[in-house]
C-alpha cells in the first residue's frame, strides 16, 4: 500500500549504488495485490470493531448497537492476532523497496516525495477530515457539540485516525534517508540471510517493545496519536525489509524460510491461546492490563508473541502472495492501484455508511457486515478514480 511508487524514468542511481536492491524493475504484482488485500482487511476490521465493546475504531464511542459478547469473543480470537502484525507488514513492504527508491532518486528527492505523499495527507486528515467526520458521528448520535469542541476535545489531541501510520512511516523514511546518506547502511549488509537473522530481529523488537512499554503501554495515547508503543515494531520491520531488499526476497522468499515462518506463526498463535486460557483471560478489554506494559510476565509474553508474529507473519504473507496472489485481472489491478487512496478514504466512507445505517432496525452483526462490505467496495472504487482519473494519481 504505502511502499514507494516505481516508474520507468531512467536510472539515476549514485555511483555507490550496487547490487540487486539498486536495480529498478517493473512493479511486483504479488506484493501490489497483497497490499490491496491487507487494506481491504483493515477497512472491514474497522467496520466490525466499531460495533464492539472491545473498540479499536472510534465509532464505538457513539454506536447505537453492539455485537453480542459471544460473537465479540470469537472476533477477538479471529481478528486480535492480525492487529499485532498487519501494520508491521506494511512497514516491512515499505522497507523492501526503500533502497531502490533512495538509490534512484537520491536522499533529497526521496525525502521530498515521502513528505508530499505521506505528510500532506496526514496533515489534512489531522486538521480537518478526521475531526469533521467524527463531529458528524457525534451529531448523528445526538451529541450537541460543535466542530471546534470535537477538534479540541478528541483524545489524543491532534488525532488523525488511521493515518497515524502514515505519519510514522514518514518519520521512519526520513530517518532511513539520513542513515543511508551517512553510509551506515552498507556496513550492516550481510552476505546472506539466515534464520538466525530473523530470530535476532524478533528478539530485538520484543526487547525494545518491552522497554518502551514501561513508559508507553500498548494502546496508550500520545499527542498526535504517535503510537509510541508500536515504534519498535514499525522501525524494526522497516529496517528488516531494507536489509532483505538486496537478497531478492521481494520476488522470491526462500522456500525453507517461508515454511519455517508459517510454522512459527501457527505455533505462536496456538501457544498464545493456551496461555491466555490458562491465565483465565476471557475478556481482554477488561483483564488485559498486565499484558499491555510494565514489569509483568504477561507484558513480556505479549511482546514475544507480537514480535514472532510480525517477523514470521510478514515474511510468510509475502511468500503466500508470491504463490497465490499473482493475478493481473482488472479487478486486482484496479484494487492495487487505488489501495493507498482507499486506505485514506476509509475514514469518510466508513463513518458516512455507519451514520446512514443508524436508523436501520438491524442487529449489530448485520450492520457491521453491511457497513464493512460497502466500505471496502466504495473506498476502493473511489480510490481507483482518484489514482487513475485525477492528477492526484501522481502521488498516490
């Protein structure tokens, strides 16, 4: 979704740019399709959790009906693990292509394009789009508030909704450009990638997450909605992607590595469920405090589970996409082209559809499915139009 765009406008790589990560090539269909699929999953997931007590999408602050506890528990089991690594997968994909774009454009142009493509939409959503549509949602729910009250009263202050991720990706991209300009990147390139490198990456993410969450627990809020508690995962996965860029993993993950990553994901999920059951956790929204941060064994366990899932899961998803998501059909091509715009447009689309569905005499599950399905179709349709039919397509 948010990996740098590729073009065929000639190679302007610097003299130091060497190796396969420096060579420009056509878009990789499998990864384009994977990004589109993950964006669709996020939009549908946001629609569903907006009707739960668990939360995760701010419509839960004003929803008119909620999903039954039994269904919500099933959703936690199904959707919960994905929240631990989907965003990390996007950072991993962005890192895979960052060395190519940096070598082609140079650090200054690379930073400029990241600011335009990531920073400008984030500012617009933070200052206007997100507070405006939340104001509409509050008004639809009967709250007598002004736009200014909504803007000032939202917690965290200067929230940008799902575009917090775009903001952090911009910071990480700028940091990577500086790192590369100083020549440090080339000193850390291994001759070959082995499973031990991935284990070290996962342990590094887990350890740094534990330390950071002593101060900023998971799901805590900071001004600008910085998601500081998720920075170790985001930065770690971007760096891992950049590290693997020169080894051809964007086109073909080694079969043995892919298989082991798949096994790791399955085993990790099973162990996490058994431990949660053994600890007597039946309602994570009420009983999950010790898992979110602090000097608790539960916090360390969650950090290890999250790190295992994000490293092994991201690589496994890429491998699965390379095998199964290779279609060049118009639907897939259009979805991939409009995926980034669809990610941004989910804000007005989801909230508008949820507001429109308020009067309908339907149970929460039916509304979640209706709003989620409609939002995926509408967001990608509008995203394709913006990317293909307008001048905004140059940056989307």
